[in-house]
C-alpha cells in the first residue's frame, strides 16, 4: 500500500475495520451495530479496528506500509481515519459526527479523507490523507 498525506497539518492514523453485511437488508454493520447508528457505530468501529495502523501528516508526506492478510482474514473491510483529537471518519455520509461524507473513492484503488468536521471549517477536498492500495 502507498499512503500519501497531503494538505494536512495533523498527524492522522489510518486503520481498517472488518464489515458484516446483513443478508436481509444488505446494510453494513460492525460488531452487530448498523452504520446508521451514529455514536454507537463509531464506538463499535473503535472497538473492532484490525491490528494494523499507519500514521502520517504534513504536506507531501509519502509512506509505504504492508498489511499482511491470510485466507482466514478474507472479507469486506472499510478504511478508518482517526485524527489527533480522536475524531473517527469512515465510509458513508451518516458515520461522521457531522453527518457528512469524509471518505471519498478517487478511483484506481485510491481513496482520500477529509480530516476536519464541517464545524471546523472543512474544505471537503478529500486530500488530507490519500491512500492507494496495491496488492502484492
């Protein structure tokens, strides 16, 4: 994986959480808690982060990191960004405290995060922590 942190004054941490899919509704859950459950969902995400993290910050920082998965680890995972003040951002527009989308798919196995809440003057450019995943 290649991690690039751009246009952020903060040192943010990237991790992942394994998702469950409700077969009857197709709704994503973590620890049995639906993504639409607000703070309860964010708590479930914090409690179920995988054993992998990488931190980066500052303009133009580039890092490489390897996350080893085995066949037993197969599943659907969501990226999670945690800011220095412990604000958590992940997929969807209902999972952040401000109800806005902070994770944006950029294409070609790449995605970017916006690391500030709307109330903090976010510019929603989604370039504060950019990730490109490259399977090896």
